């Protein structure tokens, strides 16, 4: 029996000890064994990539051990678990992160060096797991790291796309997209669970039934696809806990009769069935435009349905009464993308578990919480009713029923205000009748969270005002954070050592508030000198990378000024480029002695444009056009270099962020819900040049405005500025736009529309209005950079003040205030 087998294993190995040894000799033996038996190369001859494969399999074994023990422990304790549903997880690389979190990095490094390999070199062999677009997806990844580290009983659920976010290549300054077939070389971090699979139904018909006076529906699907689980262990730092990220892949369903009359029929039927796999084929590369595509809806339901089946099965393994469900289960709905989960849980409770409507509704409301990442109501997800009704007929019914109940309640509460009732309805009666997924989520979830305080204010006053006025107690915010394990320990080892040295402890890696202890040393010349040395090392790495990729040689004495993030009009990369044009123009107009006073700059921009986003693609081209002109101008030399870093992703960020002096977060106020890039820069001691938007408002409170370069219109000023017709745009702005318009950088026709969009009456993102204030902030940064002691002190204070922006703090707030879960620590 299972019990006997367990007792035997316990006697032989000690259940919690683990089988594997972690001294360098054992690790070395392990790696060689994996070379021989897993990678199937000779242990006497293998290259860097094969060494990486063997190494990661050896790490994987250790992950699996902890992951088993953690789940054993969770099973025994049966705590309330959080199920984190997200359509995107941007994990990046796993090797360094894993060995650091397991606490055996040095042991591995030693084992490898005896074999003649460098750990860093092998780590570079790994490709990114890019199953997400940008901020939202990387946030999920950071939160998983924190949840594991803080011992929370959590499962992540998502989709295992075969193609992640496209690779960006630049040809003649234009973006081209290449498929990211990331599984080509195998993925050592996942565990395929062929036996964990669920059928997911689509299309078909619904028939109402009654049994013992309880009404329910029977859904006969038109198509069934199998969801197969791929498990990805997520190790915590300084704990034995390793949680699971379960990603679903679509496979043709096993239960299916083929009726064929000839070979052709048979072959075609098989080929047809194979099309089921298309569901999890590819990540949508534009996370903010909803085109009402069937495949996207299929992806959403596919992952939601498989996850809900898995979660309910796990619940029913131990419990037989759904009254206990809200004490054991919390669903976190990451943006509206997984919000079909609401209707799906309703459907399962009513149609399969035969609970009545009212009880099902109570259970769903108590278990679901929702985080929104959006600032504008127009950007909210809508699904055409026709599409939903054909793909998920029963879910559409359920949504109508939910809406019916809600409309009744609303009329009782607010009376005759029909336009407000219309706005709050789940159903939008437009040209295309559709379902508003945000309204559905707000109505069902017991808590709605924003991602920063400023975002919360916008939710209350604009985006969800109608709902806030009805249910103010539902609305909250948890300011985003990022994990210091990835963004300092993994990506900036030199800084990590320096911090630990001055704090006299490594405890800040788990308890990030301790970083504040650096404050008292901020003006200590000894620390300052080491601090600058660390920055220099990181700048050297970055400079090498830039030269290899773009051929541009940059001076280490220059200020490295960086803006890396998705290309978007509201993020205003265009403002940055126009600022660069202004700087260039100034240098050109200076005499030789004035040029000597210029603070040299390397302006670095990187980011992907969604494939269908014309304007963003033009911005990328403009960046290259300006770079081409500036970098080849002998008058300018090292005073100004412009670099576009291609194919920005997590691992590129890990290289660029530690090597930058200044970073830009310059969205039009009121448009960035939070922003998380700024927090990574902050932790790495980079100064921020920013608008008071999103989480920057809270960063100012922690760091102090005097340690940052702030500029631009405030959130409350933006609507007024847009009303005004004559903005009093500065002459400098008119001049730089004219330079682009007149073809100073070439491609006059191509850039015309960009320039037109900056006309006084069209400049929606207020580049013109903010331009002079932007230039002042830039000039201030130049002045401060000259005084390196002061700059270094500001840099130290940035790191010292970054503690609040750790995802450890964020998830703890979620755990206590939203999910109601507690740590469940696996004994060592
Ligand atoms: C996305 O990455 C974000 C918001 C969205 O609505 C979608 Br869809 C994707 C970003 C916000 O723009 C950032 O401001 C925020 O920091 C991030 O989500 C994480 O909350």
C-alpha cells in the first residue's frame, strides 16, 4: 500500500532529507552522469551547450525533490491555497535564479570550474522563457518568486505556448518579427505530466434539465480538446518550499471515434484532430487590443477550464462539502484575461455539482478576487456575444443570468438612472453586442485591486467610478513590486556582495526592508568608491554588449541613460528621441570651448512594438535614423551616442539595468497604471528621470524628490491641458519636430505622420506641453552627474529606498488583505 511504501522510503532516506547531496564533488558526479545519460554525450567530450543541459538537469533534480516535499507537506496540512490564474508569465531564464534560490550557487560554480567550465558562461547558453508580453507578465513571475520564498501555499496556472513573444530583429532600422520557437532545444525546467490531463469542451448545445426540483443544464460539446499539464517548479529563497507553475498544452482528445471509408478520410481525420494543438501554439503579441478573435477566446477558456477542473478535483480529493470551498480555495484573476473562470466555476457548481444558483453565486463571490492593470475604460476587454454564444453557449447563459440578477439589484439600489445602469451592465448593446469582462469581474469578485495608489485613485474617479460609488468597500490597491532575488542577486552579483558587506548580512535578500540600512552610509567615501567601481564593472559589460550588437563604441565616462520597455505612444519614447535631437542640435551649434563642458551621454532605447502597431514601429525607425546621423557625426564624438538595443527581453534587462546611470519613466501622467521597470532600476542604484505617474508617485515618497529628476504635467492637469487649444508649446519643441519633418534624419515621407501627430491640436500625449520641463530635468541630471560624489550618494539612497517596491511586500499584502492565506512552511 501507499502508506507502507512511504514508511519504507522514510526509513531508508528520511523523507525530508532528500536523496541528493550538494557538495561540489557530488554535484560534479551528477553533472557528468547527466552528460552521459540524459544528454547522451560522452562524459569525456561535451560542449558548453551540452554542459548547460547536464547542469540544468542536475539542478532540476534538486528542484523536484523540494517540490515533492512541498506538495507532500501542503497535502498533509491542507491549508487554504491560492490559485493564481494568468494568461502570461514572463519567467526569463531559470538556471541562475534556481541555484541561487536553492542556496547552492557557489557549490555548482566550484564543481564546474573543476570540470573546466565557467558557471556564467554556461548560464549564457539558456534562452528566455518569454510566455508573456511585458509588465503584467513579468509581475506574475516576480510574484511567484515571492510567494515561494514566503512559503505561501500557491499554484500558478497558465498556458504553455509553443511560440513565446516574437523575437525582434532590426533590418535597416525597421523592426521585423521572428517566431520564438523556444522549445526547440528542449526545456529542462518543465515536467511533462502525461497522466494529468482534462478534456476541455467547446461549441455544441445546451439542454435544460430538472432533478429533485434543482435546475441544471447539460452541455453537449461540438469539439473536445485535451489539456495536458506541464509543471514548472518555482523554488523559494532560503526555504525548502518550491511551488508549482502548471502550464497547459493542447493535445487532440483521446476519446474520439474515427469513421473513415478510405485512406484519405482516415488521414484527413487525423490531420484535422491535430489542429487541436493550435490552441496553445502562440502567444498574442499585443496585450491591449481586443480584436474579438476566436482563437484568443479559446485560449482563455482552455486554460481556465483545465485549471478549474484540476482545482476542483484537488478539493474533492479531501472535501465533500462545497461549503468548505471558500476556506480552502482562493482564485486570483490576473486582469480580465482569465475572468471566464467566474462563469466556469458557476457552471461546474450548478450543472455538475448540482448546487443551486444562490449558493453557487455566494461561493464564487467569496473565492474570486481580481486585479486590474488598466487605466482607460476603452482598453477593457470585450467579447462579442455571437462569438461567446457559439463557442461557450452555457457560459453566455450564465453571464446573462448573472447580469439579470445584478440589474435587479442595481435598480433597487439606484433607481431610474438608466444611463448609469446601461454603463454598468455586463452586456454592451453596441453595434456589436458584447460582454464586458471587467464588469463581470467586478460584480463577481469580492475584492478588486489596482496596482498603485495613483491607479486606485483613477479607478475610483474614472475607470470604475460607477462601481466604486456602489461598492466602495470592494476597491483596494496593492502597489506592485519586483523580486530583489532576480533584480539584484541574480543580475547584479557585485552590487549584491557590496550591499551585504555594508549591511553586515545577507538577510536583506529575504527581508528587503533592511536595505534602508544603507542610508546612513550614503555619503561614506569608502562605500562611494566601491559603489562606483561596481557601476563601472556593469557599464563595461553593457558597453561590450552594445558594441557586439550594434558596432557602436561607447565611452564609460558618459552617462548611460536608458529607456527600455514596450514601445507605446503613452510611454513617450518619442519624447526621449526628440530630447536627443535637441541635445544633438545644441552640440552642433556650440563652439569648441562650450563643447568641452558638455556631459557625455549614451542614450539607450530598447523595446518591442506590437506587430500591428504602425506608430510604434515608426518610433523604432526614427530612433535608428537619429542614431545613424548622430553616431557618425565627427563634431559630436563621445559627447552623444544613440543606441537601440534589439530584442529587449528579461535577460537583456538583467544586463542593461545594472549598467545604467539614469533611467527614464516618462509616460503622460495618468496613463501608466504602475510601472515596474522603474523599481528594478531603483534597486540597482540608477537615478530616475520621471513623470509623477503610476507607482513613481510612491517612489518619490520613499526616495525623496531631491534624489530624482521629476518633470511634466501632473495627473490632474492633463485633462485641462488637453482642453486648451493653444498650449504655448516651446520654440525648442517646434524646432526639433521641424528637423524631423524636414528630413534632417531622412525618411521624410515615412516620418510625416509621426510629426503630424505632434501638431498642437492632436498631441494627445502632450509631448509639446511637457517638452521644456523635460529638457530642464535632463539639464539637471547633467549638472548633478558632474559632481560624482553627490551622484553616488543619490544612487545609494535610491537602492536604500527601494525596499517598499519588493514583490515580497506586495504578495504579503495580497495574502493578508485579499486572499486570506497563510504561510505553510515545509520543514527542512
Ligand atoms: C500590461 O503589461 C499592463 C497593463 C495591461 O492592461 C496589460 Br493588458 C498589460 C501593465 C501596466 O501597463 C503597467 O503599468 C503595470 O506596471 C503592469 O501591467 C503590472 O501591473
